[in-house]
């Protein structure tokens, strides 16, 4: 098995490779501007973000304190089985955004989806998840509604 540092570096390399591939593949499409996005804008932006995140992970990878050099096969679940809480919460966050985005608007969809996804972390508290959800909802409103003029109402009832 790989050490925690090696796993971080392999994951970072994969993240950078996917980001670079997205940028290269989207080169042939028009990028446009943030207000008038072309077909290549989102793939290039996400690819660039993946490159930056991968580089940050790669540069900060180090062995975890107290972690064994070879994992025992238990990945976060007390009984040794797969830990599905994080997966279920992230999936629940995506589904809640789709539903509330359609019938509730940007603010409730953003808040609820971030809150549900944040609860996937076993160390997360309800208060911490609510604060994170409120902060990211504010960022979403400023960026998507005001700066990018996204055609999604802040609130929609029904």
C-alpha cells in the first residue's frame, strides 16, 4: 500500500492531468467573457481550477502525524466497512440543489445543498455546517446573481 504522502501526490497528479486535459480539449471552443460565456469557458475554468488545486495538494503533501506508514484497510469507518456517509451527503446535496433550484431559487438551493454536503464530514457540527452554508450562499449570490447575471431567481416559490 502507498503511504499517505504518496497517495496525496498520486491524487494530485491525477487532478492536474484531468485539468490539463480539459484545457487542451476545450482550446478549440470559443471562451468568451464571464458575462457572455462561450462553449469553452466552463471547461477551461474548471480545468484551470483542477490544475491549481492539484498543484497545491502536490506541494503540501506530507506524511500524516500518527498515521501508520501502511494503511490497515480501515478507511474512516469504525467497523472496517466502506464509509458511505460522505458519499450519501454529497449526493443528497446535489439532488437537493436540483430540486430546490427548480422550485425554490438560488438562495435556498445553495444553502441546503452546502449544508447537506457539509454534514458528510464526521467532524462537522450542525452549527459549523450552517455557517459554511450561509457563507457559501452569500458568495454564490454575489458571484452568480450579481456578477455573472445568472438567469436564476434568488427566491422562487412553487
